[in-house]
C-alpha cells in the first residue's frame, strides 16, 4: 500500500478504539537473527536430547508422586505439608483419608499386559525395511513413541499418525515396548551394522497388509505414556 507499517498499525488501532473494527493478531511470526553461530551443532543436539530425556523422567516421577499421595495411608494434607517442611500436629479432618475414617484409597492395581512377540518383531522388521519409517523414526525411542501412539512433531510431518502401525501397542507401557524394541534382533543387528535389518519380503509386509485391510488398530490414547 506504500504507507509505512507503523502508520497502518496506528490507523488500525484508532479504528479499533472507535469500535469500528475488531483487531486481532493472527499468523504471527517471530523473526530472529543469529547472534553467534554454535561451534558444535552435534553437541547442542545431544544436550537438547539429554534435557528432553531428563524432563521425561522428572514428569514420570511427578506422576508417581501424585499416585503415592492418593494412596497414602495417613492424612494427605499432613503428608503434603511435610513435603514443604511443615509438620501438622494433628490430621486435617477434611482430606480423603480423614474423611474416609482413616482408610487409604484403594488404587486399582496395574493391569498386567501381554505383549505379543511376533507382531512386535514384524513391526520392527517393517520399520527397518521401510526407508520412510526408518528416516522419520530414527532410533528405538522414536519408533516406540510411534508404536505406543505418542505423537511427535516428526510423526506429524511424516503424516505417520494415520499409519496402520501407529498406536499398535498403545495398551503396553512405554518402557516395556522400548525394552523389547531395543532387544529385538532386528534392532540389534541394525545398530551393530548401521544398516537396515532383514532384507527382502518378510512377515512384516503381511502384517501391514492385514492391518491395512481390516483397519484394526488399538486406541492410541497415551494412557501408558512414557
Ligand atoms: Zn487429613
């Protein structure tokens, strides 16, 4: 329009103040400029990855603390207060434990899950054989996120959330799937040689075809997250 940006902004603000326009910010982009180029990109990537892993562990620990508090056999308010360094002289009288006559809440025990070895082996094989999957899901942890239905930006970019294998093992705890993926012969071979695992046609292809045909996929709610 040829007019300076700040003049246009002032004009829009003025019209908004007069209730002639409703002005909302949309599609904002935050530009940035390099102040200093990092010397070692690999090191930064490693450090960021490590911080992500540590944060993941902390979040899991925090969830465990919530469960511990919920199942605590004692006044929960006193338990919380003690956490922050304050000792209550007597039970609060209004938390769940106090209100329940001094009985702790009974949490449902973790449901034992069964992980079928054959489908997992086939999934790992397929992962190693399919360049698109191998590229988008680099490493056992990324692949386990995919198998347990935990989305990530890379999966979104690769449109993998609609993949038949996405969330196949959503009913199994993340750590268990990760352990099995890491222990899978196909993974170990790939890690050792730095090349994809089984070559040629394998049962993995039939697994994908079968799942595609039936559209049978477990719910991908991240109920077993982490
Ligand atoms: Zn209490």
